[in-house]
C-alpha cells in the first residue's frame, strides 16, 4: 500500500479551508500553493520579494517535514496577480532554485487575499533509500 501522509504548517488557513500544506504519496511530495504569510504570527510583508522569500521558507519547512529538501523539487508554479511583480522576485527564486533547476510555470491570476502578491506551489521527489 502506498504511503499517504499530510503535512501541516500551523497556518490557520489549513483548518479554515480544509487542506494540508503538503501531501506525501509514496516518494512524491505535493506542496500546496504557499503564500508569504509567516505562519507563526499569521502576518505578511507588503513587499513581493519579501513574500517570495517567506513562501520559499514555508515550502522548505514543509519539505523537511516530508523528508526531503529544496534540492528534491522537480516542479514549481508561481502565481501572481500582477505580472510586473514577477521579475523583481527572480534573484530570490534563482538563489533557492538556481542549482536545482526545476520545471517552472508562472501564471497571472487572482489570489485569495489582496495582501498576497505571490503564491508558490512545489512538487518534489523524495530520495529513495
């Protein structure tokens, strides 16, 4: 039977909406769309670059709990309400993924809260032993 396990971050959104930060299925880790909220304080910066950095810290924490690292990420999806906000985030994204080079897509779309300026989804492949 394939393992299926939920990973939670402590975000109030997970309980309010009914989802997990990540789901581990066998050796795959599916990380939900993750925003720039600091889940310990449920605060969010105004700056899109600061939000992108926090998104990636949140994703890294979920991946660690799932048994992998950012180096195991094979796909990312960047969601932004304003396409002009994407390029300022590139240095942060390159710092986290420049050596990993996952497949990536950027979409322009509305997000759940107007304070959210970027949301990032990630998919990772856990190392096999």
